[in-house]
């Protein structure tokens, strides 16, 4: 999972506290694992938090979905539109994963 605009500290893995949390912006989460993270919200705005495996952030098409979140907090500018993400296309049976970040 990758957080744009901030670094975070991994505080615990699978409920076990880590002795020396390190700043990072990406953590690989395997099936069944959990991570407790914390970050300082000092960069107001809307920031994407998403999986770096593109097929985990798609809805069976080239449209965003799945393991992708927008983190927005007070002090940031209002969004230009209710949603700046493209609207999902109806499923076509295609397995395209799109490109980019």
C-alpha cells in the first residue's frame, strides 16, 4: 500500500508492536497480514492511498476501483468536482489493467 503526499510509520505488524518504526510511504501487505500505520497530517489536500499492484486497483477494466482510497483532511482546498476519478465503464469482459500510477 502506498500513500501519496506523506510518509508514515509502521507501528505494528499483525498486532505486534515494532521496536523501531521507520518512515516510509509504501508497505507490501501479504494476504492475511495487517499493519498499523500513523502519519502526520501536515500536507492538506486530497491524497491517494492505494495498492501498487495495478490489478488490485481496477474493477475488471481500465477504471480505478478496488484497493484505492482518497484521504482528504481539513485545511485542504475543496475538490474541483464531486469526484475527479473517471466513472467506471460497464464490464466488457476485458482484463486490461491500464498503465500509470
